[in-house]
C-alpha cells in the first residue's frame, strides 16, 4: 500500500546506456535555404461556380472526343473532373502564391 503513495522517480535513460547520437540531417541542395521561395497552399481555392464550369468543360471534352472517335482526347476530361471534384486549381494557387 505504501508503495502506491510514493511516486516513482522519472528515469530518462538507463545509467549504463550511452546517449543516442543525433540522426543525420538530409541534404538541402540549396533549395530549402532560399528565403524568396513561395509555398503553395493545397487548400480548395475554387468557388462553386468554377466547379460547375469545370464539370461542363469535362462533359464537353468527353463528348467532343467521343463524337470524333478519338477517345484519347476524352482522357483530358479527367483533368477537369479532378479540378471540379477537389475544388483545387494548381494554376490559380501558383498565381496567388506569386502575388503574395
């Protein structure tokens, strides 16, 4: 019972154990050291109207590719689909990052 009343001392490491060496840092190649670099935010940056326009562009590209029989063109509709579903446009994010 008395053992539960006294707190145990905190042991950070074993007395006979040597401290662990610090892990090596990855190389930066000078890219991360540039203070003028801009970072892009990967948050949704499209309005609902722009998402709807992306959906109509996707349908237009797929229908045009199917109508002329070149289904590889319809594959470009995937870009508009992903833009509309995620609500993220990389070009818009890069342009806003350069302005800031």
